[in-house]
């Protein structure tokens, strides 16, 4: 019998998230259901057996009553100040950075900061490995979960895929199982996690769960977030490229810069395509999303149109520890953000735009229009 006051899947996520069109498809509810009664179909959770009503799934869902202040208190020890438009930032925590390693720069998306931070964490033994998104075999640019334990494995996952990996958070189960096994042997096994803002939100909620089987806050030591405007359905991305005569297996790299979808072909040819027609393939769950800069990560990373450089937002003490270790090890170089004043203007604009788009879509979804 269900404990009094607890709500089951149908009443919470089923009705108020999935049916309402708010689901981000992150998979956190599927991973954390202690009774394994939630399945995933076409990127959406649904009950596959009767729900014993324990109330866990709604606590780990970033689209169900997400309490910004509570999550900030947990992740950063304080709530954002009124003038912190991009969320909590540590003093001096806005900085331009890039990798100093030519092997990273060759394969990375922008400045290779994300890969460099992960390499630092693994090689300095701050973590056992990194949970991130790589590419599914036989499906070019389809993001799939990987656990990387070495520089080579991290670099094999470098670059951005503009579709969504609904197995990334779910795949944390792999790291969780490893962490549990090591815990039994009284050994430490921390991991770093890289994900999009919705996935970062889910991970934070998981870390805040009281009495989970895996202590996610111990198992996941660093949460690195990527800036994100939207992701596209894989089929949509394929058909958009096909309309330009391009197959995904001909592509070496994709990037979004100044309203263009930039496609670098394996032949070396670079095509700059109009982004607008691709927007019709935006995933439903992205319409209601209000978090551009991964506001709950230890370190958030984007490029904002910079060529060969990243902008980093260092938000937590752990984030600062990792960033300083990478810099002191000579793996990254930095520049003051003031050297590119337009970057902060773009960050402000995109943050406001995404909040407005998200708020409007949420109110449309709630009013049923
Ligand atoms: C879907 C998506 C949308 C983005 N939108 C913006 C944007 O609007 N503005 C902006 O400034 N930056 C955006 N970014 C971030 C940007 O593309 C780079 O990831 C960021 O600048 C880091 O660059 P890097 O050279 O350090 O990355 P790298 O060192 O190349 O590392 C990239 C990391 O991203 C991970 N990754 C790749 N694809 C995915 C995915 N689909 N889901 C989760 N993880 C993934 C990889 O596992 C890898 O660890 C977006 C990224 C993604 C994946
Ligand atoms: S987590 Fe609990 S409430 Fe949610 S589906 Fe599973 S059993 Fe039901
Ligand atoms: S947003 Fe994530 S946790 Fe919430 S219902 Fe969708 S898949 Fe489950
Ligand atoms: S816009 Fe990005 S962060 Fe938001 S739901 Fe879509 S993929 Fe997740």
C-alpha cells in the first residue's frame, strides 16, 4: 500500500509532464524508479507495470516543480543574486579558455575546454572516468552514452552532436554500478559528467535524493554543462541535410554559428546552410526549456560564436578546483572575458531569449493551446 501523501507516476509525471508536452526526455525517472516500472518509448517515459507509488520519479524530474533556489543551495551553497543573470558565478568565474594540446584542438568542437577538463580529471586521478556522449556505431552523429576512462576515449567523444541522447542520464547507471562495487571494497570511484542543461538539472536532482541506492553526489564529482539553444530529432537532422544533398556519413563536423548550420564534409568542403528550416525539427521538450547556460553545473561551457575558444562559467568550488588544476597542469590557456566584450552581450541576449521562449511555451502547454 502506498504511503500517505506520496504521488505515483500517473498523477505527477504522466499527467503534468509527459501528457502536457513538457518532458525533456532525460531518462532520470526511468533510471531512478526503485521498482523498475517505467519504460522509455520514443524518448518518453511510460509505465510498463503497475506503479507502487513511492514518489521518487517526481523528485528527480527537472520538469516537475523544479525549485531553482533549493538546487542552487545544494550545488553552490547559496542562491543567485538578483544581478546574476546567468545563474550563480564564482568571483572571476567568467573566463575565455582553450586547450593547449594540438591533439585536442584537432578533434574538439570549439576550444577543447570540455575535453581538456575531462582529461585533467582522469589523468590527475580526480575521477575514475567520465560519463559523456559519444557516437553510436553505424549511426553517425547519433549521441549515445559512453564511460571514458582515458584520454583516447575522451577524445573519441569530442565534438558536438545536435541531437539528444536520451540514454545519457540513464547510462549513469553504469557509473553507479561501478561506484557501488568499489564502495563495497571500501575504495573511491568518482566520475565526471558532461551533459546539456536539462541533463545537468536531472543529475542535480538525483544528487539531492534522500537515501538513494547510489550516492550520486559522491559518485558524480564534477558536473560539466554545455550551453544549449535546442536539439533536433535525429530523423529531422538527417532529412534537413538530405534536402541539401548531404548524408550524415559524409560529414566530419557540424557547428552552429551566426544563424548558420556549418557542415564540414570529410572531403574538406565546408557548406554554410540556412539554420531556419532545421528549427522545425526541434524536439518538443526543447520548446519549454528556459536554461541556456547549464545554470546548475559546476562549470558551464559554450562558444557563443567564438572561433577556436570557449567561454567558461565557473560556478562552484569543485568547478574552480578542476579548472585551476587544468590551468596549472598547462593543459589550458585563458584570457579575460573583457577582451571580447560582445561575448557577454550575446550570453545575456541568449539567456533572456531562452527564458522568454520557455516561459511562453510552458504557459501555452498548461493552457492546452
Ligand atoms: C546539442 C548542443 C547544443 C549546443 N548549443 C550551443 C549554443 O547554442 N551556444 C553555444 O555557445 N554552445 C552550444 N553548445 C556547446 C558547444 O557546441 C560546445 O560543446 C562547447 O563550446 C564546448 O566546446 P569544446 O571544444 O570544449 O568541446 P569538446 O572538447 O569537443 O567536447 C564536447 C563534449 O560535448 C559532448 N557532447 C557532444 N554532443 C553531445 C550531446 N548531444 N549531448 C550531450 N553531450 C554532448 C561530448 O561528449 C564531449 O565531451 C551546444 C552543444 C550541444 C551538444
Ligand atoms: S518511482 Fe515510484 S512513483 Fe515513480 S513510477 Fe516508480 S514506483 Fe511509481
Ligand atoms: S523530463 Fe526526464 S525525468 Fe521528467 S518525465 Fe521526462 S524523462 Fe522523466
Ligand atoms: S534545449 Fe537543450 S537543455 Fe533544453 S531540453 Fe532541449 S536539449 Fe535539453
